[in-house]
C-alpha cells in the first residue's frame, strides 16, 4: 500500500499549491492523487488560456459571495494577495499586473503557471498519482485510508482539494462533496456560477454575436439584488460577457429579471433630450435610422421593434413626445426575465455553495469534523467574481492548508 505524510486529493490549482506548501516545510513524502490522466487540466483553461492567477484586490471580501461573510473575512486575512504572489515568486514565476488589478504570468500562458508548479513539486519530491479516483476516506491506524478503483493510500494528513462541479469535461464533479459528507460535513445547495444568463424574450437569435457596453441590474420583485457594467455579449439564449457572469452568482431561487441599460454613460434625461432633438432635426428619415451612430444596428433595430412605437419606416416627426419618452425608458431599462444560467455545469466556471465555512478552521482550513483533514478551494461555500478572485481563493486556501498540514506533523498541538 502507498503511504504519504500528506496526501492531496485533487491535482488542480489548490491541490498543487497545497502540495508545494507542505513540501517546502519538509513534510514528506507528499502525494497528489488525481483522478484524471494528468494534473492541472482546468488550470490550463483559465483566463482564456492566459491564467489570471491573482488579483491585487483579492483581500476585499466584497469580491466574494458566501452565506458566512464574517468567517470568509477571517479566512481572507490569512491568505493576502501579497502572500500568494510571494509563493509564486519563490517558485520562479514572473508575473505582471494588468487592468483592474488582474495578475497574469509574464508569458501570458496558463501552461507557464502549470509548468512552474509541477517543476517545483516534482523537484521537492511530490508524487503525482494520476488515475487515482478517491472514492472513500476513513480513519485508520496512523491517519486516513484513501481508497478507489482498487488502489489505496494511507496518509497521516489529507487535504481535500477536489474542486467543484463546474467544467466536468476538465475534471469537475461531485467527488469532493461526497468525501466531505463521509467525514460528517454538510454541503449546501450547489449551483453553477460565472456562467451566461439564460433569458426569455422573443427573437433574441437576431442579436447573436452583438457586443455592447451595458449596465445590467438584477431585479427580484422590483428590488435590486446586484448590478454590473461592462461589455455584454448577446446570444440566442440571453446575455453573456463579464457583467452577466458576475450576476450569475447572485440569482435568487424565486426568479428574477435582468434590466439592461444600453446607454450606461447617459442619464435618462440626457438620452431623452437627445432623442427628441433627433426626432425634430429632420436628419433621420425613418424610425429605423433614429438610433444611427448610437448603437450596433442589430441592437438598435431589435429595441425599436420592442418599443412598439411605430413601423420602422415611419418618419420620426410623426412620433408623439410620449413615444420618444417610452423609447428612452426602454433603452435605459430593457427588462428580460432570467430563467437560469446557460449550459448547466459545462457552461459554468465555478461552483456556488459547498461545505459551510463554519465547518473549517479559518486560519488553517482544517476540518472541524475530522482531525487531520483540510478542505480548500471550490469545495467550500465561497465563490469569487471574475478577475482572478477564484484562483486567489484556490491558491491561497491550498497554501494555508498545505502549510498547516505540514506544521501539524512537526509541531504538537497544531491542527
């Protein structure tokens, strides 16, 4: 039977960080158990292949969503952005900071990050045991017995870094949650996050591929839940782009609407005045031409039809002032019923929900249900915004757990 001082279940971002952190402190042997044929598959797909590995504003709890904000803040204090960047610098990775605090490897390739992590891990004696799908975890003399697919490993300490349900083609699944439940943990409802929004409206296929900077508010029973502004990509099923993906983490159970403002830089009164001026100018021969120069033509035509203020060939001079007011209202507040996220787990980048934060120690990520076990990353009930926040959570929690696991072997009383 294989044996390890520290076993990491999952060879993704969090798992590799945990393995290196433990190995740096002399814990050995350290083993990474990965169900796929290689480690780091999902990491290669992050940041559109560039790997947005960190954000300089990752310490701010406002960029994360969880049912336990107070515990989350304590956890983030243990894993500041500067600490994660020092971790990479020590491993030999050069990085650069881009817009909005986003940090990328200097070579702008996710493969560079994975290669750097694997090189250090293997150099420090970390074993990669690929094709080892852990199906059960149970206490055994001297630690924990991990079994699956006819394989077994005995470890003194275990870090569960299995990831979540998102992107099943890259290894996402329920394995980690099943193992957590075996240890006595609870798991809150899981839902896809950082995904496009599926909306209900006639003729959306006409807007497929159109991009526009918009403000988007998420409304439930008229109350604003959250809002985002940025480039929206319209699809045949609804809204995509960063604003939509950010809002996907905030969808309520009882249904909601997305209110789209296609002129976020103009207040309603200024937009209304501009449209009235165009109506009177005589420069725009038809209703269809009224928004020329202001919007993508496909989007303009779609919204003019949706406003239902007259046929597209109607001269604007024949519109009533109330018609212009109604059009301005639609352009500043186009409401689309949201029916969920698009693509299910395949269309999601991360998982919402998970093991409640109160069930792990905030300083070490140690399980409060099973001594000697640690939980990290996407397994926990915390999801970050786009922009490197989820990878910060993955790397940071992995580093903290790996260190704590190693220290608990050499310093009595540590968990």
